[in-house]
């Protein structure tokens, strides 16, 4: 055989390999899984989501355990931990097998899709193709009840993922849950999560929800009475309507102490109920009792830090006792250590406590300087600059420095309460005409870019 024949044959082989790779990639793109759902994957957000998922807990009986492991696997992959990712995807398959009491089913479509993508990225195309074949086999064996829609198991997992992963996609999550429930109405946990997603999406979780949604919450609470998280949110909405809820709140607290106090337990919204409708001291008594029962629960310490912050900042008529301030500060320091990658807000809270009570002004300044030098998302920069501007004005009597930080907030073209607040303060100084920066502020506001 001549040399030219070898070249032609080699080229043909390369062409076949390239075509095969293109076909594999197009099949992967068509999958329904975390790798194709267009989830935001900035490092700071991924680190926060990882912490949130860890705080959900993995206790037996959690009906979302398979979904939790799937999402944790995706997050770990995106953060560069491929071995952890594969371990979590394998745990997801095991969890589904236990929960569904079956070795296979349509609930594995997303999991196998994730594994197909993972092996593709690892360069193991044969294993990737094997998982693609498993996905196709499952979809043929368990077709969707509705020809024009995805299988309800896929809708439910996508809905749960969006609800946990994205603040902006709660409405999409509710819509996907609704589609899943329409085809498979007997899944109680889907309906519970659907109602919670509706509440989050309505932007009324802090106010009174509409009567229709309240009725949905009532029905879901009847169908899923062991879900204390839902029970607390439902109780909160009833309290907002003027109902007496004290006894029910105490009963929920007793039940809660018997269970693992993860972020799915309802502990945080229950503490908010205590604070708003009973007393902040009752909330602190309860959370301290919970800490004695569950001393190693990281999320519970975070909730306790919230309670003490509420007491010394929002519920005080006079300077709190030193023991209360000491406890608040020690809890915040402990929580910051427990959440090294997601304690941005807690650091600001701690800095504010230090400055508010003249506790340690040098420490407050040190925290602010470390945060100012860190790599932050635009929305976090706005919050930080706004708080630091007020710190400079009220604690350092640095009016010019304060105004320049308010200008930094406003310069970030992202709509937020912090931007609006800083612009309002800048306009107030401009209108008073007492600052040598009035003309500069006027020019700055005139040229200000509209927010996104």
C-alpha cells in the first residue's frame, strides 16, 4: 500500500472520529439534566449554594435526598472536584433506589444524564455513551404520560433545582412543579414544594399572601402534616391575618426539637414567628434550648446568631446587657469560621456590632477593609459600599469619604434597594447645598447610567 493511501485512510478515520464526537455532543446537549439547564455558575454563587445544600441535611426519610445529591454533584463538578461529583451522583442513584424502593425508574433520567456529561468531560467517551444508552432505555420504558411534555419526574427535579439554585427562577420552579403534579398528582412532596415555590415567587413571603395561595397552603399542610417547614410558613401567614398562634407555635417548637434541625426543619421561620408575635426573648430561649439538644448543628448556630442580631439591633429600647452583646459577637465569630466561603453578610453584621456599641472600632475597620479588598459580586459590592459609607459618616465623621462610597454604590448599574438608598442620600446632600462636593454630585447624578 502506498504512503498516500495511508494518508487517505488516516484522514477518513479522523473524519469518522470527529463526526462521532459531534454526534455524541449533540446527544448530550439534548439531555435533561443539570448540565443543560443553564444554571448560573459563578464561583461565589456556587460556593454559597454548596453551603446551602450541606445545611439541608441528608437524614433518612428526606424525600428529596436523590435530588440533593444530584445537585451537590453538579456544584462540586463546577467547582473542580470531579471525584466528589461522581461520588455524589452515585449516592443520588442509591438514594433514589431506597426512596422509590426500586432499582430503576424515570427518576434516574437526570442522574444518568449528569453521569453521561461527567464522563464526557473526563474524556471517557465510551462510559458517556453507555449512560446515554441508559437514558434512552429509561425513556423508552417509562414514557411521559403526556406526549408533548417531559416526564413528571424530570419536571419535579428541574423545579426543585431551580427553587434551590436561583432566586430569580422561583416562578419557573412553581410552573414545573405544576406540570409534574398535573400528570402525577399523588406525589405529596411535589405539592408541598409547589406551594412553597408559589409563596417564594409571589414576593409575599414577608407579607400577607392572597387568599387563593393561603388555601393552597392549608390543603398542602393537611396532606403533608409531618412537614414542619410548611407548617411554620402556614402558621406565619395565619398570624399575619390576626389569628392567635401562640399555642401552635409552642407545639411546633416541641416537635422540631425531636428532629434534625437542618435548613429544611422550619427552625428559621419559626424563630421569626417567635420574634414577631411572641417575643425576641422567647426566640432566644428556644434557640438556646435547641443548641443544648443539638450542640453540633452548624445551621442552628447560624439561626442563633440571627436571633441575637435581631435582639440587639432591632428590638432594643436601650443598650443591651454586655452578656447579650458578648454572646451575639461570639456566635457571629463562630458562624463566620463555620461558613468560610459564605459569611459575607455575617461579617458585615459583626462589623456593625463592633462599631454600634463602641465595642472594638479597630476590629470593625479591619473587617470592612478585608471585605473591601475581596472579590465580590456587583450586588454584594453595592451592599458593602452602602454600609461602609454610613460607617464612615456616623462613626468616622468622614462626610466626603461617605459620599464617595455612596457614589460607588450608584455607579454599579444594578437595580437594588442599596443603590436607591445611596442615590437618595446623594440627592439630599446635593439639595442641601452644604457640601463642597455639591457640584460634583450634581454632575455625577446627571451622567448616572440607568440600572440593568
